């Protein structure tokens, strides 16, 4: 995007408050790939990543400008007194928003023509077809927005995601290694007994995967399993199936899925067992990521027959150990990500 490319090297100072109960701290604000990155001015370690399409200005027309990562929750804010940076954020935000599909008369007519024809063809076929179509054509930004809505519903039962700065920086690096640049791992202060995939390649784990473990291998195994399960069964499709046909049609025509359409889905997801992909595919994924399967297998139901098979098939059982996922010091930092 031209607007984003123009400002990729732009940086400015700001003050950041990760939570209302914490003090403001100095940060460096810069642009990433459709994200706003807040860094520590001394170590240059990333402290937070905000999606530019979701950034909200809380005090339009006033300086210093106050921004939040979204309009659902405003616990986290950053204040910026640099006029050029403020104008750049608003310009890029507007450019990204303008690039999203905007339904016009033709699109609306086509959608309703398809709906009408499908109603004639059969009321049983219509809902599944429209819902599947809505999930299939949803762009990445829309998927991420739905995933964040599910996460917001989850936090009503668990509390806010863990975000202590030192641990969050380690978590960002682990996310990049396991999921690539488009993925994100979120830790909730809850016992989840596994990981849950959300739309937008967001993988949620509980701090039980971190606090009581000797290393990151168990958490990494569950993250890979959840991400692979999402690749085999689209989480967005599941969300729309539960939200129903009106929500899917609304998303097709307006580009948005209302929060009330997903209310309760995050809490329900917490109560369901973690997804289990096929063992062969999971072992291949673990081999590529350099994650042994034995720690993950031992964290599963010990009475299951597949546990022993996963241990025996560990790709690193008879080979040289893989490159460590992180240092011991980084693991200690990650274990403290939920500390307040």
C-alpha cells in the first residue's frame, strides 16, 4: 500500500500505558507491516503491536493525540505529541480502511439475487451455502477482527490477556518461529489444558501451559496442534455457523460481524476440548518447526492410545536435538508474562 510504504521509516516518541493501573512509560512509535509497533527506547525490544485498521483516536482534534488499539476495550493507550506521526497514523488508517471492500449497489443486488435464487432452489441448502461463501471470501483483516471479537468474549471469563512487557517480547519471537509473521499467540490467565485457534491465525493458550512446565516444548506443541487444526477446519466457518445466516449475510454486505453475533462463543470455546489434528500431519509440522512431540504427548490424556505412538514417533527421538526454542533466561521471562 502506497500510504504505508511512504511512512515505513517514520518514528516518533510517545508515552504508553499498557493498563489503567500502570504508569505511563516512554516508547518509540513506528510503522510495521500494517501494524503500529511500540518499542522500548533503550533496548528497542517491541512492547506492543497494534493493528492499524483497528487503531482508534480517543480525542479527535486534540494534542497530544491519544490512541487505543481498538474501540472494544481501551485499557491500553499511547499518547503522541508529534504532529507528523499523528497525521501519518490517521492517513494510513484511512488508506487501509478505504482499501477494504465497500459493498455498493451492484454487490448488494448480486447478493440478494443469489439469496433469492437459493431460496427458490431450497431453504435447506441456502444457509450452509451462504455461510460457507462468507467464510471463504473473508479477507485477512476481517478474519482478524472476528478473532479479536472472540478473544474479547473469552476475557469476560478469564480476565485480560497476559502482557507483561518482558514476557510479551519473548512471546512475539516464539509466535514468529511457530506461526510465521501472520500468526499471533495470546496467553490468558486461565487453565485451558491446550490451545484454541481463533480466526485470523490467533492461537490462545492458558498460563497452565507455561507456569508449571520445565520448558516451552509443551506450549509449542499445543500451539502447532491448534494452528494445524485451524488449517484443516476453518475457525471462521465455525463461528459463522454458530452465529447463523443473518450474521453471515450481514458480514457479506457490510464487511463486519457484530459483537452480539459472537456473544458467548469465546466462553463456550474455553469449555470445549482442545482440537487434535491427525498425528502424521502434526509430526511433520513439529519436525519442520523443530519441536519434539514427546513433551506434547505426555501432556495429553495418559490413557489415550495415541500418546505412546506420538512419543515413539518423536522426530527428534533418535536424532540430534533441535535448536532450542528460546534460552533459559527467555523462558523465565515468558513464565512471568501473567505476573502483575
